[in-house]
């Protein structure tokens, strides 16, 4: 069996130096010939006992490397077969499989950037989210009702808009502004419930909520 038929090289290790130094120059030549013969054919040539002892020390590592290479080839082969099977199934379902792997990867990156067919949308600033910043959207009223918020929704939305429009950088970008609004209302409720001043005006509540870490959502 030609061990190098597919594998074009093999490793020599620094740990081989110690036993090789015990050999004469002629024995070192015999050892080198034995190593290449074994790597090329898998057969051990005849050699004197001292050379053979050194060779066996090296053979253990050679065989371990060959087994590791074989396992790697098997793993790659299984991966290719699995991809081929998936491609065949796609063809049977009428899917266009003429795209190369690189093109598929690029398409996935483009879809991820644009938010197409991905669960998470790209993070946007509030002004770019498509929400009407001049009045409370109906969906936000619905969230306020779900949250159990009983305060002035218009006032809460105004402070929400003012706060998030002032945020810069990545801190002012979110992929789900409805969730940010829900968290905003819950914090207002929590702030009001924990505030010992029960008659505090709504304006002051807005101020404290806006400036009390409302950016952590």
C-alpha cells in the first residue's frame, strides 16, 4: 500500500534527534532509507538491530500521524457526503442548486445585513425605525395596556422619544424598539411604585425615569 499516494508529506520530530545521535553515519543513511521506504510502501525493510530500534521509536509517531490523517479524511468525506445529500434533496424539491458555496455564503451575509429572513433585524436609531415620533403609535398603546401602565401614555412616549433621540453611537440603536418601549414603561411603573412621594407630578417622574439609567434595556 502506498502510504503517500494521497498524503504528499510526513512529519519529522525534534524528539527523534536523541536516538539518531547514537547511530553511525552509515546507520543514519540506512535509517533514512528505511523511513522513506516505510512511508512509501508501508513495509519495514531489513536493518541492523540498532537501526531497527531507532526506527521503531519513530514508527510509533508515524503510525499515530497516519491514523490522525485517516480520521481527518473520513470526517471530511462524511461532511462532503452530507452536503451532497442535502443538495440532492434540494434539487428534488425544485431548488436551484447552481449556486456555488461561496455565492451562498455571500448571499447569507447580505441577508443578515439587510435583515431578510433572519429572526433579528438590524439595529436602527429611533428616527430610522419607521415609528411616528410625533404621536404615540397604536402598537405602543397596546403595549402600555398589556404592561398595565395607567399613567399618561402620551407623556411617557414624549420622554421616551426625547431620551432615545439624544443617545449616540451603538447605545442609541436597537433591533426591537417595541421591546425597548415595554421595558421603558415597566421602569416607570417600578419607579412610581418605589417612590415614597406618592403625589409626585408626572413631569418629575418623566424627568427621573429619563435620567435614571433608562438606556439599559
